[in-house]
């Protein structure tokens, strides 16, 4: 009798658990007008009903946008023109955290939830003697994966270099 009561209790409790949330939205395929691999971006986005991207800053020297899921900002992306500096110096202007990993060439710095890049051969007549830097910060994400963030910032930066921003 006690075993039957315990079994009924376990079944009852498991039946009351919340269903696992699912991603009901299509993952954005661009950040600030720059194409991204939706699968790479999806790693940092939570389950939810809807996703949206919104440009939050658009000036002569900076473009920033945010990806929100169910109204909560999860990922930020940026392209910013600055005087030549190291990617770590650029990162210090956007975060108080120190990205602990860097690529051998020094163009990218990253951690589990943020990454920063420095474009190559990206020039603009409007920005003589300046360099275009990139950033992706998944500060609203519960997911941390340094290897995935490195892959995302490198791909994003390459797409920025191919864009009209660099011509």
C-alpha cells in the first residue's frame, strides 16, 4: 500500500512539472544589417515566442543593434570607427570584463559571452586613418561558450569587411 501511494505521488509530481520551453521564433539572420549564421547566433538565444532585432544607435561613427527575445535584450552587436588601437583597448570601452582569450594575430578577444574584433583593410573616405571595430555581447544570455563566441565574432567581422561599410 505504501509503495502504491509513493508511486502515485511520484507520477503526480512529474505530471505537474512545467513543459520544456521551445524556441518558437526564427533566429535572426543579420545583426545591424550584417549577415550572420543563424545557427551560431541561436546558441546564445533562449527559448521563447518571438525575437526581434532593433538598431539602437546609428551615427557617423557607430552602429549598434540589439536582439531581443520576448522583449528582453539578449545580444548586442556593434560596429565602431576608432583610431588605431589594440582590440583589448577597444573592448575596454564597451565592457568592464576582461575577455580572457585572444587569437594569435591579436585581432580578436573573446570570452564565454562576449567578443571583440578589429577589421582588416576596411577603410572609408569618411573615416580617414580610423579602423572599424566589431563587438558582440550576449550579456542577456545564460549560455556561455568561448569557442562559439570566437566563431561568431570572426564570421561577423568578415561579413562587416565584405559590406558596403568598408568600401
